[in-house]
């Protein structure tokens, strides 16, 4: 990097992760430009109060050519956080914003020979079909996605996929940390577009010689996580349900686990890969390295809010959902990353922030019927 003040573009810079990256970069002395379309699903009340006034703010869509070209001018490093996310029913919008928006951004940089020195793209643990697992007989295995028929029958286990003399082993497995070498594929439309974003950026980096890194975030949470979006963020959904005296809703049996990472740890990971060349050209897991069951998570949140409501498991599931995934974070640890906020500390900070947000509505309840109608949420059908 040159000695001049570093200049960053943070797409999606008004969102949960983007806004924390912006704050961190500004504290580190960078000049920052934000491009955000203020997606109404996430930013119901328009531009949020936390957008840092020390950054230049532009409202616009990443898929708009002229907007993107202008936003990329005079920039050193791009932190590409903008994406349409969650368990939403729109297919075309995911592809337009995530896949097409990213491809076009890369074309603009290449075709206009913009002096971009690095691109860091937000990928996701959703690129893994199921996390790595341990079979009692075959050791470390990479399970296949659990078929909807299996889930419909109420069997939520992840079974060993190893073929022995033409017969699938099928023994239940235990989740183990998932390294970046684990094959994936993307089993929801969102995940598919995250695979697109990651591969496009890393491939383009090899072709152009511009350093790139794809950060595979685990489940990110913290202050500024949208309270209006009923499709993303299990912690936000559980909080809004409890604050409206509704029990948290568990899919499957609630024993599925998540690697939950506090947003400030995610922001710091972005700065580390932007200022180091050690992980250039690679996909990199970022998480806490700790697994928490969704049922335990509901209990922690319930205790922090002081609202004692037992979570509700109604025999429903979401096809394509990962059962258990713990990120193996050895790769990013090589450049000094270490998660600094425990789940309990992080949830306490999120709850404290929610209490400053006035009355909170339960948007999840309104969205549920639509999710069921489109088959995004399905019911277990026990055999008769």
C-alpha cells in the first residue's frame, strides 16, 4: 500500500457488518465511502442513525452500472458487503443483486483499469452443504445435504455418506470444525449466489493479478442487526418474539447448532485480511469456533431479556438448512485473528442496544404464512 491515506469503498455500508467495518476503518485513519441502497426489508425507516457521518454516503444499487462505476472511482480497497440475504422467496433478486452485481463490479474495475489494490468479498458458511462430520466407523466425512423426505419423516440426523459395497453407511455423525477445503455447493438460492460471489471474485483476482479474499462468515450478530427483517438473524428474531411475549420458534428439534460470531470480530477480520497479503486468493472462514444449539441460544436470550417463555418446536423444518456447522478458523488465526467477544457478552450488548430502539414489532409472525406457502418452511409428516 502507498503511504497516502487508504481509501475504502464499503458496499452495504449501512448494514450490520458493513457499518461496523466503516467505523473500524475510520478509527484506523482510512477515508471511507459507503454505497448502500437502504433495502426497505432491512432499513424500514430509511438511512439509519448509526451511519458514520465521517464517511461519504451514497445511496444506490450495486447492480446499477453508472452508480457502481462512480462509487469505485479513487478507491484503494473494496469491502463488498452488499447482498440480498436470508430465507427470502425471491429468486431473481438474489441473482441480480448478488451474482450479477458482483460480476459487473469486477468488469467495471477491469475494463476501466481502476487502480483498486484489493477486493474483500463477504462470502458465507452457507457455501458448505453440511459441515464436516465424524462417523464412528469412517472418521472425518463430508455429509450430503439431508433430503427433504428424510426431514419430513422427522429424522434430523446427519448420516454418514460413505458407500461400503454399494450400501450407504448411514450411521449418525457428530459435527466437527469445518475447514475451508470442505466441498460445498450452495443448497439454497442465497447460498448459490454466495458461491457465485466468492468464485467470481477469486477467479477474477487470479486473472487480473489484483489481490482478493473471500471471507466465509459464520452467523453474525450484534447491535444494528435489523429488527424489521423476518428472514435473517436468528438472534434478532428470537429477541423480537420474546419482547412481544411470543415464544421463540424452533425448526426441527432445536438441537441444530450454529457458530455465532459477534459483528465487531467480523469487522476486525476484514481489516486484517485487507492489510495482510498472506491470505490473498483464498476463501477464509471467520467465526467463533464454538457451536451453540438453537435451543440453548433461545434460553440465553430469554435469560438476558428476563422473559421466561419456553421455545416452541412445532415439527417444522426448512429444506436446505445446515444442521450443524462449526467454522475451523485456523487459517485466519495465522494473521492474528482471535474472536474477542463471547456469546454471552455479545448477546448482552445486543439486548442493551435493542432496549434503545423503542417498541419492537414481531415481523416474523406476519412472514410465516408466506414462507409456508412457498415451501420455504415445511412440516414433518409422521408415518401413519
